[in-house]
C-alpha cells in the first residue's frame, strides 16, 4: 500500500515538476500531486474551493517558473524531499502526514501557497495524527585546506572515527583493536556498523556512503529501540579553491511535538528558549567535528 502510494504521488509530482520546468521536484509539486490523488487532503482542499488549476496558479505567482531544457534521465528531487515522502508513507494516513511534513519544510513553499489561497491547516479539519516527527536541522560549514580526497579518507574510514568524533569514544569500552567497530567490505557494501558501548549504554552508528568522495551519512540508533528514527549526520564535501568546502548537517528526526503543551506561554516562550539552547549546544559540537576533521586531514 505505502509503496503503491509513494509511486503514484511521485509520478504526479514529477509531472508537475516538468510542467513548471523547475529543475527539481520540490515541496509545492508534492502539494499539487496531493490534489491529484483521491484522499482526505484533496477532499478537504476541494471543499474549501481549491482546484488543481487554482493551486498551480498560486504556485506560479509565488515561485517563478524556470525555463530550462529538459534533461534526460531520472527526475531530480530537492534534498530532503524523498525522505519526506518516505516518512509520510509509513503513516496510516500518508496524504495527511505528507501535508503536515510539507508545512514543516524549511523552504516554506507549501505554507506560502496555502496563504496565497487563503487556506489554513485548521480550516481543512483533517484527521489528527500523532507521532509525526518534527525534523530539526543544524548546519555548519568550514573550508579545510586539504583536497576532498584527503578529507574523504578521514571521514569515510570507520577506524578513524575517534580522530574527529572523539566525544562518542571518550568513555566507551574498546575492543582489542582499539576501536569498537565491525564493518562490511566497503567495495561492495559502502556501509559500516560501529558499536559504541559505555558502562551503562550501547549505541550503534551506521556509516553509509551515498556518493563516493562527496556524501557520507552517519545514522545513530538505539539498539534497544529500533523504531525510533535515528539522529542523522550528513557530511558533504565540495571542491574549493582553498581545498575542501565541508558541510555538516545534523538532522534530529525524532522531535515529536504532539504531546507537548499547547498553551501560548509554552509555545511562544519555553519551546523557543529550549530550541535556542539546543541549537547552541549542537552548533558547538558541529564546530568541534569540523575542527578535528581539519586537523586529521592536515596531518594525514
């Protein structure tokens, strides 16, 4: 069911992307695709007088269409859009979940389109969903005076994790080799499983090469609760005239705000203050990662 739904909405979104001549499938294309599917979201929008053509016109007014030559091959999706689709597909009402997630998207494209149509989420009176995680992202960039190949050799080698992610290894019990790691053949699997054990906890870190010498993903998961979405660290390397432009992005995908208080004071004062503190701590950690990666690369 979820696979069929994902395939159908992806096909519709790609059609809308081609129609707009935008270079990538984006959040507003998924909104238009939702209108093309039968479901709670399309029914609710139609009841508010929103047609597919009206939504297309709203998208064009807000987001100027691109005029580019069609490029052959598989459709490109903007970073994070496929992940949003996958998360929505796992819910009992995937179309409702997708709209909720699109409204949380940092680009605010869908929020702007609905505002243009004079529609609020509350007006739609959609079924309530619990457990839709709110993804929070933190990003840090740094230019490292070493080639992408040299930096990649540091971050993609599981036996060198302790050189730049030392905070995870300060109190762990090491195996005889000195690093608590098991790994598959990188030539075939492009993934390694790192098990970190302290005196009272055990966590697993899955390193996955998404694009060799450019993108690496580091998922952290609690072995006792595999249903919890992982904390995910993405490392992206781009060539730079001074060496390598390193981007670290930490995605916290298990922020479920459905059980939190809804009163004004909490939402407007307590929660923003807590997020400010979290952002400060995480940003400091990402800066430490970048500094240690730079140090390890320069001494390689």
